[in-house]
C-alpha cells in the first residue's frame, strides 16, 4: 500500500511534467521564444513541486501513523480492560493485540482482545487507504495551483534550480549532521566517563585494566583506566605497518610510473588496487593463522621469543593491506608532476634515477606525504586485523615481538557481551573512541591540507 | 641498404664543403642537403626514420646542421619537427614506444651507437622546452642542477662561479642576483625561460635544442630571448623549432621546412623565405597550408 502511495506520487509528478510543459506552450500558442523559461522547465517545476512535498507528506505520515493508531486503539479499549492498570501494562495489552492481529497466536485470545485485534486491523487498512487518497488529493491540489502560476513571464527555470539547490543542500546537511551527531554522542558519553574517572588519569595513566566489580561488595580489583599503554600499542602496530607499507608502496609507485612498460602497468596497477579490495577480515585470519605462527617459529629458530600475537605480525599484515593506499596515492602524485620537468632534467643529462631522486620525488613529496598520512590514519583506526591478530592485554612496551593491544581492540572487547551503560568500563570505550577520533581527524586534516596545497601548484 | 652509402655521404660532405653545385634532381634533396654550410658541421643526420609504435612520424630525413649558427625547423603542427629535434640528443629514447633508425653524427661521431650513453650526450646537447619549466627549487639550484650532477665544479666557489656565469650569459643575472635563493617558479614567464636557458648552458653544451621556446611568452620576452640566442650562437650551435615564421626569419641563418614527416626543403633562411624551391614551402610560408 505504501508502494501504491509512492507510485501514485510518481505518476502524478509525471503527469504534472507533461501537463505543465503543454500548458506553457499553449499559453504562448507554441511560440517558444515568448516564454521566459523553456517548456521543459515549466514541466519540471510542476513535477518537482508535486513530487517533493507529497513525498515528504507520505514519509511524515508513515512516521506517525502507528502512534496515532495506538492511541486510537487505547481510546477504544473498554474501561474494565484499562482500569487500574499502569501505562506499561496497557502497552503490554497493546502488544498482545498487535501480535494477534498479525496472526501469531500463543493461546486462544479472549473475545475482547480478539475484537481489539480486529479493530486494529481495520484501522491499519483504513489508514493505508487514507494515505493513498490524501497523497493523491494533495498532489492534485498542488498540480492545479502550480498550473495556475504558469505564464509567459513565469521564472520556471529559477524555480527548478532553487529546488535542486535545496535538494543538494539537504544531502550535504545529512552528511554533516550525522558526523556532528556522532561527535556529540561521543563527547557526551565521554563526559559521563570523565565524571567517574578523572581525565588526567585517562590521558596520562600507565595502566589499562578496565575491570570493575560486577556486583556491589564483590572483592575485585579496582579498574585502572590509563590510556597510554593502549595508545602506545596502537602507535607501535601502526608504525610497523607504515614501515612495511611506505617503502614498498612508494617503490612500487615509482616502478609503475617510471619504469614499467605501459602494457605491464595496465596489468599491475589494477592488480595492486585489487589488494585494497580484500576484506580486512581475510587479512586478519591470514595474520593469525599464517604470519604469526611463522614468525614465532622463525623467531625461535634464531633465539628470539616472539609472542604468538606479536605486534610485528599484526603490523606487517596491516602494512600489506596499506600498500595499495600508499602506492596509488603516490602514483597519482608522481603522475601529476609535469612531464616537462622530467624531460628537462633528462635533457640536462641527468639519469633516470637522478631525475627521480632530485626532481620527481621532491615535486611529488606533498602528495606522497598526504598519502602516507591517510594510510597512517587508516592504520590507527583499523580494527579487524588487530582484533584477530593483536593481543588483549595492554602492555606498555615498544618491543615489536611482544603482544600489545590497540584502541580499537579495546573498544571492541569493552562493548561486546553483556554490558551496562552506566559503569566506567563501558563508558571508557567512548573516551577511547573520542581520543581516537581526534587523533585520526588531526591526521586527516593535515593530510588534506598538504594534498590541497600541492594541487594548487600545478593546476 | 646500399653498401657504399657511407662513402657516398662522405663525398657529398666534401662536395658541400668545396662549394661545388650538385646537379642532383630535387627528389633526392632529403637525402643530400644541397646548401653549403658557411660554418663547420655540427650535426649530420642521415636517413632518419622515427616510429611511434607502428606510426611512422619521420620519413628518411637527412639534414646538416652547422656550428655557431641558428637552424630553424618550421612546418605545420604534427609535421615531425619536434620529433627530429629530439633525435639530436636522443630524447626520443625516453619514450618507450618510440623507435629511431638512421644515423646522427655529432662532430663526426655517431650518436646512435651503444658506445654513446645518451645521458652524457644530453649534457653536450642541451635542451630548452616549449613551456618554461624551472624545477621547483631555488634559482641557484635550478642552474646548479646540471653542473652538480656532472661534477663540473670542484667546490662551492667554483659552482657559484658557474651559476653566476650561466645566469649572466642568459642575461638574467642582474634581475635575480638578490634573490638567488628564491624559488625559480616565482619568476615571470620570460625570466623563467631565460632561467631554463641558463640551466641548459650551465653544463657547457656544444649545442642547444629549443622546442618553441617563445610560444608561451609575450613579444617583449620573446625579443629578449631572440637577442640572447644571437649572442649564444657565437659559442654553440642552436636548433630551434618554431611556429612563428617571423621568428625563423629574424633569428636563423638556415631554415628547414618539414611537412607530413618529411623534410621538404632546407636552405639559407633568406632563400627559403624569398625564393623557396618547393611549392609546399611556398604555400606554407604564404599561409596557405599549416
């Protein structure tokens, strides 16, 4: 039935388009040049004015329809059914009525409830028809109104463009408001956390043991919420991954842009970008099942004690994941350096290597750094690989062979399982999230700044 | 491939040098440049064919280029003049789909042989491009780039000397002497192009190839560059590709006209512009084709 409502809006809009177009032509007896706007715009104006408000109306209707039906239903309950019952109990009855109306019987319902269920179904059906009918009526009213406005001097094109402007503004607002909403909820929950744990302890504490007593009076360790070991772990793994990704990605980009024959490049470049399409969970089990055991064995062979969930295994696999990031952004940056610069360096008798080192890389450096920073913020925020391959215990160490944990891993472990949303253990996840958000935001802003600055240079 | 080709060429060169008129038919003009050089021979190109993949861009071009003179290459767009220019310092080698056959001699030595490293060749034969393209480095470093790479300066003072001299020769020194540390990209278009010329002469080349060096410049900057070319030709050979026939007429001593990948006609500039032998040259310089 909702489909029918939307279909009728679509049909009415289409009708509006054709009628509006014909009408504008009829007004000037087919002499197009006497119209202010082209007939198409008159048609589009009518169609948009029918389509958008009516769609909004239907959406609003759908949003409120069930609460209206509910209150109507409660109003129609007989007095002895509701008397002496609290609002919640009435709600329970309502739920029972609804499930019976939907045909889910657990036992034979009382005749009163059965009646109510029938009423409910009737109401829902009625509302559906009313929806379609009112949508059509509104559309028709708008059609008549807009048609009456069409004249040879009517500025239909400006009208259409204004509406399209509005649609675009609306879309960008959705993106902005969502981000704002996320930030606000992070901040609010973090503030709740900081009211239980002082923020200097969170920022500068060296211990991360987010255990708290489950019930009152239980003998348990007091939790410690020092974020430093968690963030060192994150930075350690991210650092290792960049150590892997940056040289490999950069050299691959240099090879692809400077040395590879065009046919080989056409083959390798998509292949490299294919690497970016591998789901991180696949990298994750690759890390935990292949790389980590191999490293442990290899370490044992040369007398190194490498933990089974060492930072180096997780970091190395994450580095592989980041290669396409670095390589494709560096590739873009290097390709954007004008051929004339390379040519003139070669023309001065520099070798290809000298040209790359002295001219190409310095000129492309801002773009390359931008790419690396984007990869870094990706590495810091990456979750799946580290959840699978990194440790859970926050050790404050820079030794890549030990197990460390990361911010994302901690957030995941804090929030899975049974959690109450009023204790510092759960709330600390928001504080971690907020801090992580700030760090990656900072990196992204710097990266975008650098990339922008470099764009101005050659355009 | 005729076996006696090379000796034949030698003979021709001798003929040219001794100012003997060759009564050869016009169809062989491409193979045997018919105009005597007033100066020593710098480049001697013979039977140059250039292919981009399967497209042939140059057809059997043979051309002599004299030392201490400016040779202008003219012709409509896509006629192969830039391609020919880039054969003279093996810049076409950097394009991997590009294949060059034939022979180019520089001071009597073949450059298309395994014995010649194109990298060193390009230090001897400098190049200036259409668009002024200073490196995103300081003015000083732009000019010092070549000498540094080729180890021309033993120490810092020597390097400074080279840079200052090159800037002076390019007529740029007085304008930039107070801001050598500033980026070369901050100069005006004409200054940038003179910086590129300074950069090219800093490696002390024997010849400079210029690919439409003034097409992005205003008339005043153009006049400045043309004047500079006149000064530079005293010490080296200059080959310039240009779309401006006035420029070719103003600056060059010899002019070669290319059309559709072939060398149509080559001769003294005055003769080409006043009394061309070929109808196509006539049509081009009077603006009927191009």
